[in-house]
C-alpha cells in the first residue's frame, strides 16, 4: 500500500514537472533547473544520460523530496473536516 502511494506521488510530480516534455523529461526546463540548482550540473550540459544517471544516483534524496512535497501539499490543502 505504501509503495502504491509513493508511486502515485512520483507520477503526479513527474507529470506536472514535465509539462510540454513528457516523452523527453531531460528537456524539461523546470527539471533541468532543479537539477542544476541541486547538483551544480549546467542546464545546457544535461542530456539523456546525465538526466537518468542523476535520477539513479540520487533516488534516495528524490524519494525524500517526494515525501516533503506530499507533506507540503497536505499543509497547503488540508482535508475538510466533516461537521
């Protein structure tokens, strides 16, 4: 059950972050900017291999980031309380 929830969050983030570049996420300006900010790789140097290498190398930190985004979304959009 936890795996399904995490995978759903991953797909949701990935879908939103790759708008306009869903079939080639390494071309997404948002993801390239995030990778440059995090790792120091220059945006113009990020291609297919650099993108997927980064995703594999940093998968633990990316999972942590997804949990953080889930917490922030729950904070920003609290579930309504039933009266």
